[in-house]
């Protein structure tokens, strides 16, 4: 995917015009942030609550831009975002996804610049917290240090999850690991870990997994043929999660993608991934 020049960062704000100029709606309390990341005990330790604005981000708009000036951290309240970088030729590499409960922006602490663009895959909302204000709260709120440590730990975990994906030799194994990670993240935010909707496009998934998008389509077909899941347009149902967990541990290249076979009785599912739009505009619901 080619990055559009109009979507490049504002070097001062680090956010695109459509988002930066949008009205700030609703608020998120410090206690609710602590509850989400550090538990009830941390939230109860807040003696005087503070409130932060929640920014609506329309689907397709950027929350922050690559190389934008780092000033804020963002906490996803709803929706889904993707992390992406552009190479020298302007092509986009997808590096990850964020859902409710995830933090965005910690990568900017090191050198004062965001290292990726963060783009909403659907209408989403994120609490906006100035980093300077967050650091200033450490003296007043003892739980704040643990909160920041947990945030950093989640970022490390997300990076390790991405490494686990690309370490797999087989494309279908990479996809299996990706779907299991999405399943786990859904379960953590109170949604079904077996039935969910992918919001990222097939090309986004392929970019993230380091594969061609046609290969991703064949990988979905192979996993469906193996009886691990069913696919209906954007909806995924993992019907054999134990089997999928066992399959994702394979370290060799599997044969399914070398000679994909038609799926008797599953023409609709196969057709969903035969068309370029099958996984278009898609995140985890």
C-alpha cells in the first residue's frame, strides 16, 4: 500500500489535521485508567480523581503520524488501530494492531518522535494524556509507577508476539498464531475468544505477517480445510481452538499452501477470500 503524502505527520502536533481539529468529546478518569492497567487496588488509591479528554478518531484517520513530535500517550477506549511505517519508496509496512485497553505512543519517549503512524481501522476513541502530566502524577499517586511499568510491559509483550509470528516458517502457521493472538486479546477485553470479526484488510494482515496477500487467502483456506476454523466474509469462528493451538507450534513448512484444494461444501468461505475485498476494511470486534 502506498502512503499518501496528505497523511504525513504534522511535525509539531504529531497528528493529522482531521483528528487534531476534531472536537474532544467525553472524558476518561485517572482511576479508570489505573483500573484497566493496574487493577482495582491501584484505582482505589486515587484520592482525588483527574480527567482526561477522549478523542474520536474516524475510520481511516490517523491518531498520530510517523515522526510526529511526542507529547501524548493514548489509551484505546473503543475500536481498533494499526501501527504502520512507510519505507523510502512510500510503501506501507504494518507493524501491529491496538484494541481497547492498549496504550499507544510509548515508542516516542526514546527520541521525542513517534516511530509509527497509528491509523484507525474503524470509528474509534482514545483517551489523550500528556506525558508530562502523567509523570507529574507519580508523586501524588503511588500506584502510578506500577501503572507505567505495566504499560511498558504490555509494549514489550506486543513486540514479542510480533516476533513469534514471523519466526514461523509456514504461512498457515503464521496465520494460526495471529488468530490465536487476536483470540486472546478479545478474551482479555471481555469479548468472545472464539468468534470475532477482523477489521484489518487482507493486505494489512499480509503486511504484518510478511506474506503476499494471495498467500494469506490460501492460508485461511488451509486452516478452514483442516477443520480449525470457519470463515464468513469478515467473521471468524475458531471451531477447534485446542487443535489450532497444537498446529501453531509447528516449526516446519506445511504442504497445504503448496497445493491448495477446493473445499467441498464451503464454497462461500472460499469465495470470501478469493476476492480482493473479502477481508477489506476490516479489526477485532
